C-alpha cells in the first residue's frame, strides 16, 4: 500500500491548480496527483476576466481589452480599464506543470495512466484503489466529474438545468479578416434551433480566430446544428477560403443543483465536481482558481477547509435566469443584450466573477425587463419555499437524510475529429 498526505484524483484544471498552489506555498506534505489520462493535448481554451495570479500570468496566450455582443439589429462594443478578457491554452498549462512534476524529487508526484476505481473512507484514513495501486491517504481531493458519485446522484427536481454545448474551429485565412483586438462574446446572428444559440469569436490575429457555436438548451445537443452554424457564420461573415487548424468542443452543466465541496471528513470535491461551474454561464476557471488556492492555503496553514464555496446570492439569481431561459429561450438573448448594453462593464464583470457589490447587483437587475424578472423571481421563491417545506415534512415523517439534491449525470465531453 502506498502512502500520501494529500491525494488528488484527476490532473485536469482543478487537480493541477490545487497541486500548483500547494507547491507554490511550499507545502511540506506528500502530495500525489493521479489521472487516468496519459495525454493532455485535447483542444481547450479557458477564458476569464479574473486577474490571473502571478504564477499563471506567463501562461496567458492572448488577451482582449474590447468585446462585443450583438444580434441582427445592433452590436454593443465595450471596454474596461480594469479588466481584460484573457485566455489560457489548456495543453500549454498542462505541459508547463506536468513536465516538471514527472521528474524525480519534485514536491508534487504526478502519476498518469492510473485510473481511480474505488474510494473508501476508513476510521482515520481514506483508501483509494486504482488500476495500479492501493493508496492510503490522509486527505483526498476528487476532481473526477465524469462518473463521480457527487454527479451520479444528481436529481433534477427543484433545480434548473440546461445543457451548454459548443463546437468551434480555429481557422486561418490567407488575408486579414478579423479585428484582432476585439472578442465577439455573443453574436446571436445564427439559427435559433433549440434553446439559445450564439457564435463566439476569439481572434488571435487579423487572419486567425476561434469561431465557436454555443447553445443553452433543455435537450442534449445536436452536433450537426453546431457544425452547420459555424460553417455558415464563417462563410457569411469572412468567406470560405480558410483552413481549419483545430477543433474544440464540449458540454457543460448549467445548473443550480448543489455540489458541495466537502463529502466527508477527509474527502472533498473540487473543480466542476465541486460545483464550480457558474450556473448561468458555465464559466468555471475563475471559481476553480479561487477554490483550489483557498484549499491549498487552508492545508498549509492547517486550518479547516471550507465545506462549501457556493453563494446563495448568485445561486438564486442564476436559478431565476436559467428558469426564464428554459421557459422562453428568447428572453436569454434579451437579458444578455440588455446587460451588456445598460450595465457599466466593470459592474457587469464583477457580477460575472462573483465579486459584485450590492450596487453592482442592482445595476444588473435594473437592466433586466422588470415584469418578467420579477415574475420569474417570485416563481423561484415559491419553488424554493415548497421544496424546503417538502424537505421538512419528509424529515418529520421519515427521518430521511438531509442530503443536498443535485442535478443530472454528466455527459461525456465530445471529442470530435478535425476536418471538413
Ligand atoms: C472545451 C472547453 C472549453 C472551456 N472553456 C472555458 C472557458 O473559456 N472559461 C471557463 O471559465 N471555463 C471553461 N470551461 C469549463 C471548465 O473551466 C473546464 O471544463 C475545466 O477543465 C474544468 O476543470 P475540472 O478539473 O473540474 O475538470 P477536468 O479538467 O475535466 O479534469 C478532470 C480530470 O479527471 C480525470 N479523471 C476522470 N475520471 C478519472 C478516473 N477514474 N481516474 C483518474 N482520473 C480521472 C480526467 O482525465 C480529467 O483530467 C471549458 C470546458 C471545456 C470542455
């Protein structure tokens, strides 16, 4: 049996970030990071407005000071002196940390090609069985969202749930067609097949950009719709004399279901498995950095680790938003357009980063259509009230456990072939 003080399951964004913060703080514990994968070159780009910690700043591959949101009628362009929209290219992030940790005598031990099969909490340690070893660990951080127990037990009841899916091509044109300084966050000039659909354009130069079709829908995706949306959008806006350099696709949950960090005294969930995807946007990078850096500090300073990083304020507002979108997809488009048009960029970004003041919140709420937002809020309050009442009654009659209800199983991230 092998020993670890801190055992991290999953060396994706959250697992690697936690190991990195522990290393940075000079953690004296034996930290072991495992992953079933051997390759970390899957196309993935993480964008965020969050200020990058010094240690991650050199990994930013591109940033944009200007962004737009638009539809057939008008386009809103915004900038900020305080915030920039920045991108980290995931394969570079993994290469940067993993190459070092695969060498001997580093603070972090990285083991790839090691699949976690079972986790069992014993009286004063956790036993983790993998395809290679049995580990005995003091603390376990589980970042596996594909098939994790946390996500397997998700229940849809009382939780808003939408599938966010996206498929994009990194394309190269032989001539200048893009404005390299402006990211198009949402362009609604695309077919509204099912739910809310928009195109996202991240230009890297005047010839090269990622053009991605995204949808928020109650139904699992139709990848064919994404392919035709991307093809059509590029042809109509830039031409068709381009090469496809790479393809990125993914599926993220948009749910207000609770995914708590703490599962037991010694087992914690991190990353998406620990509820770090912002329900109304699917953005998870900034929450993952916040959660894993705070956990690392708590471990090094021997403090209690927070049992949840969820915020009731954002959960409530996001639930109202998701329910409005589920009922009337067109309202999402209007909500986003109004927010970007009418809210000061800094206030809106603080709101999107979970860092808003009440003044910022009021500015965001004030920009939304009052009748519809008010009605959706009341409906959400009624649902929460009846869910709570139901739970209390259940407790009184059956002494059922007060476990958090959580959403539906994760869909496998679709890896798709590059080419036309
Ligand atoms: C294509 C794409 C683009 C995204 N873009 C953005 C963005 O721009 N901004 C943003 O904020 N968020 C973005 N996200 C969302 C989010 O930031 C990422 O999904 C992020 O990778 C989540 O980190 P994680 O550690 O929770 O999960 P992952 O990075 O998926 O890590 C989980 C790890 O667990 C491993 N694992 C699974 N099962 C086992 C097992 N049994 N044994 C051992 N290991 C196992 C997996 O191999 C994987 O490495 C994007 C997501 C995708 C898919």
